[in-house]
C-alpha cells in the first residue's frame, strides 16, 4: 500500500531532501503528497536545482522548510537522509526509513567535483524512489 504523505528529512533541507522531494513528486502516483523539511533549514542549493534540471525536474521554486511547517499528523512515511550528521527527530506516528546518503553540500573542490557529488546523490535517490513507487527493480 502506498503512503498518502511522504516526508523527506535532513538537517538543512537544502540538498538531499529537496532533491528527494522533487524526484518523488515526479514519480509518485496521484494522491500521494510529498514534502521535505529540516531541523535547521537554510536555502536550496543551486547545485541541487541544476542537477535536477538536467533530468527535467524543476525545483527552482522550492523553499527550505523547518519541521514546524509540517503537519505531523498527516505524514505516514518519513525517510531520513542524513549520513554522518545527526538527523532531525520526527515526533509523528509515521513509519520511518533511514537512507544514509552523504551530504553533497559538504563536498569541496572544483565546481565539477561538487556537481558530481550532487549527481551521485541524485542518481541514488532516483534509483531508490523508482523502486519505492514501482517504476524499477531493486539492483
């Protein structure tokens, strides 16, 4: 059974969770609400916007949101995306899954190196979300 409201969580709600929200919205069946939030919201990273645009998904209008902006009672699935940092705590009664993905915003180096880190996380998210929504096989 598909969840009715999926929430993606990370710390800043600026990269992983924003990309997950955009990809999930493109794959989710009608009637599934998709949100994202963070414990310390910042801003949507331009690299996240760019690498999703490369696959035809526009998140340029997305805003970074705090957990307090989410109606916890409406969420029935939470996917946390933190890796080495402490993930936000969600107090709702939703089913929880943890996908520990590296934070591409923490990668240093050339712009190509940074974009490649964002692309890697994007591709992993897309692969997992295709499986979640029945668009692909788990490898």
